C-alpha cells in the first residue's frame, strides 16, 4: 500500500502545485480556463487518439465489464437520488447530486494515472467507462434538468444532447482513432511523433489544471458535499466491485481497472454542467474539492487492493 501511495503521490503533488500556484498568484485564475481548454481540446484528445488508433471497438466493448460498471453506477445513482428526494430537493438539484455520486474524473486524472500505474492494457476498460459516462450519464442529467423545466421531453433536448456529444473532443478523438484503426493503415511516423509529443502534455497539464481550478472552489453545504464525496470515493467503487467480482464474469485485471476508475474523485465537468444550468454549482464545487482531497488516500488504498486481486 505504501508503494502504491508513493506512486500516486506525484500525481496529487502536481494537483497541489496547480492549487498553490493560483493561491500564490503566480498563475492567474483566468489562465486556468485556457490551460483547461488546451488540455481538453488538444493534449488529451491527442492522447486518446493515439490510444484508440491501436484498438478496435471489440477491444473496448466488453459487455460483462460494461454491465458491472453500470450496475455500480445505477445502485449509487439511485441511492443518491433517493436521499436527495428524502431531503425534498427538486428534480434538478437531485440530478446534479446523483451525477456527483457516480461521475469521476476519468478523463483528466484516470486516463494518465491509471494507464501508468496499472499498465497500458488499462486503456481499453478506461475508454469503455469514459464512453458510458459521456453517452449515458452526461445525456441523462441534461434530460432530467431540461425535462423538469419544460415539463416534457422535446426534440430540442435531444438535439442539444446530440450536438453536445458531436462537439465533445474526447468523443471525436476516440472516434477518429477507432476509424484509423479500422482502416488498417499504418500511422506515418511524423503523425505518430506529433500526437505522442502533444499527448505527453496531457498528464502534467491536466493535473495542474485540476489543482488550479480547485483554488477557486468554495465549500458551501459541507454536510451534503461530504455525503456525495463518500458516495463517490467509497460507495461507487464498492458497488462496482460487487458487480465486477461477484455478479458479472469480468476478467480480474479489467475488474481492477474499473474499480480503480470508480474510486476517482468527482469530475470537473459536473461543475461545468451545474454552472451552465445554474443548479447548485457551489455544492458541486465543494464536492469536487473534498473528494479530491480525500482521494489522495482512498485512491491509493483502492489501487493497492486491486493489484492484489
């Protein structure tokens, strides 16, 4: 466990560096937006393209693995929803809280960290999880919020979801990589060197951006944020573990990867959605801050445990 903690420590040290840089006013808060855009649109997209260009859909799509991950997500999502309704929250706030409980920082933190700690083979199940999060749960929160406001499902909602997915650079880069792989064409050396060089900027850039963005996070509704962080860091990986190790026939290595991914802290894109729709952004902000802080310990424990499976 100590060895795993020491291996994860540099990742969280980069997050802490970004946080400290903004707090010390060495790195302007406004610059965080542009650094995040660089990572999101260019560096991370190049990394995902390079990974998927060597894979096929069959390598990524594994029904048992998808079923185990979805099982864990549905259980925790339903629990967070039930608790939100018991507290008499509206549909919009409850949907945002449930999103916090199951959507981890797979893109910015999971892709670089888990592929390094668990090996290159981890990329296939990680991409599967990323696809599920993007296609199913990112669509679900938009449906619930807009449907609650409009009182019905409209074509406009479906159009908004479709356009949003098509404009997401992570989806576009994965689709391009899979298309290249399906073509069977070898990747030219200059292109491979280009995406490798650009993709290598994703890990330090993403981790620094996470820390820099945390510097502006507030801590409103700490009790709720603490509950949501507990859901994300403890209940989510536990339920995914139940699905992967007991209910579904998942390869042991893949099970370890998806359990580790489920243990990641609340994703920053949940805050962007909450802020966009004006639904409890400060609560989400606090959940991201608290879950990221405690994940320094919990992620190390989970990864240490799965490596012994």
